[in-house]
């Protein structure tokens, strides 16, 4: 039986093994290689996507669990060839080094900002606690998310 769900605003269906990891289906069948497969155990956060608006480790979700859900990957944030403002904030604040963690980190941050428009530093650290970065020491990442939260608040004012 084909599975149907929405990816980055587009309705898709797949005949993938219903027990395949969602991360694998998104990368291999749909070519969405922005999300990374690191630990495959729910520990590193490199595979984070939004499912119905909330951050989820796609390596821990099976394909059948995506049935009817709304999935957003990092490719769905910006325009074609354009960074989203959150992604741009990461670049501006030096929150990207090797970049392996960055798509997952951005998606976890995007989930936070959608749920909490005014996060404090501790809120940001808590929201990103499931995402490991070996390079940046996290300070610049927290600063970038905080700057983006402020920018969005100003845009809404
Ligand atoms: S690859 Fe999914 S949490 Fe590490
Ligand atoms: S930038 Fe290298 S792991 Fe985060």
C-alpha cells in the first residue's frame, strides 16, 4: 500500500517499506539530503525535520508513521537558492563551521520559534539539547536563534 504525506508543501506518495526510517526515505527516495543521518539512534539530532510543525528525529520515525502528516525539511525553509532568515542568521553569527549539524540545528530552532516567539537563552538551549555540534561550542548558534527571534518579533510589531 502506498503511503501519502506532504513534504515541503507538496503531496507525495511512496511505495517504500513502511518500516523504513523516515530519514532514509526522505534522503534516498525524495533526494532531500539536507537532513543528515548521523547516529541513527536519536542522539545527535542531525536528522531533525518538522512533523506537523514540531521537531522530530527522522531516524526514529518509520515511514508508515508519516502517513497523512505534514513534513518540512531544511529544503522547505528558504526559497529556491535562497536562505531563510533563520539560516542567514546562522551564517551571520558564525554558527556554521563544518555544517554537518546545521540542517538539524536549524530545524530544531525553527520548531522552537514557531512554538515560542520570544524564547530566552535557556529556552533555546533546552530546545537544541537534542542536537549535537562538535565544532561551534553552541554560543554562536544560541546567538543566531536569539537574533532571529528578535527579528521576527520586530517584523510582527
Ligand atoms: S541521525 Fe537521527 S538523531 Fe542522530
Ligand atoms: S558545525 Fe560542525 S558539527 Fe556543528
